[in-house]
C-alpha cells in the first residue's frame, strides 16, 4: 500500500463519543483509538491506517475497507465477511485477531504478518499469495480454502486438511510439511 499524507485522529474513545464517529474517512490515521463493540456499519474507510487501536467486536456490517492498514491493533471477534466485498483491501501487521471471521472471502495478496490468529475462520476463502509469516494460527480454520502460494514460514499452529484445501506452492517449514503429509498416510524416517 502506498504511503499518504494522513489526517490524524489520536486517543479518541469512540465507544463513549459516538458523535465523533463519521461515516466517511479518507486518508485518516487513527492512533490509540477505541472502537470496541462500536457500530461501524455502513462506514467507509479509504486509504486509512489504524495503529494501536482496539476494534474488538465492532460491527462492520456493510462497512467499506479500501486500502486500509491495521498495525498492532486488537481485532478480536470481528466478522469481516459482513463488510462490503467490493474493492475490499486490507493489510494486517502485529495484530491480535482471535475469533475473527473471514468466511468465504477473497483475500488474495493480503498480509497478516506477525499476527495472532487463534481460532480465526478462513473457511472457503481464497488466500492466494497471502503472508502468514510468524503468525500464531492455533485452531485457525482453513477448511476448503485456497492457500496457493501463501507464506507460512516461522508460523505456529498451522493445521490444514490438505485433502480439502489447496496449498500449491505454499511456503511452509519442514516440520509443518511433514505433519500435513502424514494426513495422507506418508511416513518419515527421522
């Protein structure tokens, strides 16, 4: 994503001050803001950056996220599949995203690097060329997803049913590859 000159919004608690919540944000950087359980439905975020923000359990139904970056944010339990899919483009770095859902979404080339993705639902999603390096993926659901070319190096907890999930060209560590291949009956001499 390209860098832009941002309007700055710092240290605002949107959970208490709903009047401060605009429906349209463009080229805005939110730093250390609280959106937890806030209704962001129908809000539009274009070329925005969220840094050290808490958006846990926010309602993002019919919200638009176009070229939005989340860094060091808490995004626990967000149902991203309820966002408008048209031009949906996000990037995550160093985020805590436990229990978030991306069910049946197209997330091609999305970065989740260095994030905690415990029990995240990626079921039936297209995750081609996604960056999952150094992520914690404990009990993340990749059922029937397309993970072709995805990078999982140095991640922990990756479990995928390779009989139901496409992983052509995915980058994984040796020990993970062995455990995935054992699902189809291969045995290894150590």
